[in-house]
C-alpha cells in the first residue's frame, strides 16, 4: 500500500489556510452524488453488523446509533430508524449529548499506541453562537470535523463503499434505459413464442436491487465468492469488478465502527465536534461563516490538544453538491494511516 502522501499528492495548504476558514484546495475531494446510495450503504453495513455474534447487544446498539444518527447527520441525510428493543439504550446515549443537534451516536476509534490529553480547560471558548433553523436548513450549510487517523479511516472506507455502489447503480440505470429502447423494436424470439424458453425472470431494471441481495448473501455465507462474481458478470459485464470485494470492505467498516464506539479517545473527539457544532464552531451556513471564525479557531486549538501523536485531519462536508473534503494538517504517521484505511479493499 502506498503512503497517504501519495494519495494526498504534494500539494499542501499554505499556513494561513490551515488555521481557519473554508479550504479552497483540499488534499482530497469526493462527491456523494446520490443520497439513496448512502441509505444502501447504511443498510448493508447494519445487515452485516446484526450477524456479528461476538459483539454484545449494547455494542451493536452503539454502532447502529453511530450509523443511523451521527453519520447521517454529518452527511445531511435522513436518519435511520432505531428498533424498539434498542430505544432505551438510544435515549440514554442521546441524553448525554446535550450540545449535539438532536442526538448522535457515541462513536468511534483509537490509534494504536497513541496518547491523548483532555481538551484544554483553561481557555474557555468564546460565547457560543447558537445555530438557527436557517443555519441548519440552509442550502449552503456545511459540517467541519477535526479528527484523527481512525475517524479518517472510517470516512474513507465509507466513501469507497458509496462510490462502488454508485458505479454499479449508474451502469445499471444506463443499461436499463437502453434495454427499454431496444425492447420496443425487438421481435419476440421464436423459442419464447412457442413456450420452449421462459422469459428471463429478472428484468434489467431490477439488476441493482438483485445485486444488493447478492451482497447480503455473500456476507451471510449463502453464496460462495466465485458464484457471486459470476452472477455479477452476467448482469454488469466487465463493470462488475468494482463490487467483487465489497464483503471485505463492509467487514472492515463494521470492525472499524466497533472500534470507534468503544474507544474513549474517539468518543472524546466526537463529543468535541457535537459541542462545537451546536455552538457554531463546527459548521453552519457558508454565508455566516465569518461570524463564527473565532469559534472555529477555538475548535481547532482544542482538537490539537486532544489529538497527540497522531495525524490531525480537517474534514468538511458541504450540503450543496454533497462534497466531502479532507485536509491533512499533521503529516506524521502517514504510512500506517493509509494502510489502516484502505488495505484489502482497494483492489
């Protein structure tokens, strides 16, 4: 695996750009082009999570809260449902997050051998600027998250999953559209007309839905990898290769999500984000960002004192255009971070 610097490239933000404001040239830029894909990704991850018998019910509940609430909120997407048997745990976790928007999962992970100090207590943040409904609902709203290696890993893996699902879905839509045009001009085959051959029970427009079912079967062990790949080739041809290792990718995401929600340091970063987010220091409307610059500066300083011996990432998600940007502020431990984030899933 190549180092993270190879992915980020040689370009780096100037010193002034690293300490505040909206980045103009982030190191990484991704686009979530369809919110329905976010829902499909969430459903696949939770499907596999439910089948992890080695995890306790409380741990599964925390991971589901992270996936259904925190992650969905960060991407300005509708929250997922929490089942009734998890409502007690959910309300308990949500009560602990008085500074968050609604409720968010107590989530996230830890870097090996890293030590963290508590956020500074001597310098109190400036008076909080409470977000108004306009800030939350604005078309130009954004979220800002200062975080560590483990958070970067989960967001990067999640983005890879969404991108692969989007690739398959887009190809299916293109093929289905062409099939509908061709169907009008196509004559019925003789064998089918005299009932010697049955019509294909799976229409082309349903290939993507069937593909999601195949992924679940692969995760459950109900289909072997060879048969799974053959079925994908039948539906999507050479374009199917991007989905061959989705089971490994989803397994990595479940494992990483569990690490996140059980690690105190990563939960501290999540709580720091939700506190500043409710006070205006971790997002809002782009139009009102200058009025919150001091809060964002304080958020950065607290994050720098919380994250020790790890990389520090500045992550934005912009509602308009559904853009995810990532900037590496602290460039240490690059090789290890890239390996954790993308090993075995970028084939």
